[in-house]
């Protein structure tokens, strides 16, 4: 079940572990709609909600989804272990490292790591 969590001044919609997947860019609309319905500032999406090709950057799905989130000024955190995908893709490692330096898109190992990152960003 989705849960709205306030961390500092940020209203984070913690998405359920199960539900619709982010398979194509259009799927981002469902996540955005849920975030807006809860007046959230940020989405916390578990890796279990990513489509099978999402972290394969050559499919361009991740880039299109994240661009949509940025266009609508919705911050996003992908929450969970992606170490397997990172081991098999230098490009994904570079992408994660760069996005984690910014303030719009983060990859974090768990929700506690997201709490710490938001607290340090405040």
C-alpha cells in the first residue's frame, strides 16, 4: 500500500512493493497521478516496480521516464538493490553516480538511506 511520509520539508509518496510496473514512458503517468493525488514532492519507487528492461539504458525507458519526472518537477528515488544491474553495466553505474549527485533523481539501497539523503540535502 502506498504511504505518504514527511521527511523534513519533503512529502514522499512511498510506493507499494507490488503494483503496476514502469515498463514504458507512458507508465510514468500513473506514478505522477498518484503523487499529485497525495500532494507529494517526491516518489519513492521500489525496484520491484521497474519493468524487466528498465535498467538497461539502451532501451531508453529509464531516460524517458526520468525526463518526464523532471519535466513535471517530481523528484524520484529508486529504492532497492540494483547491484546486479550495476555489475553488468558500466553505463548504468555512471548514470547512477551522476544522478545521485543531483537533487531530482536518486538511487538508494533502502528507505533509511533515502531518509538520510533527504536530511543531508536539507
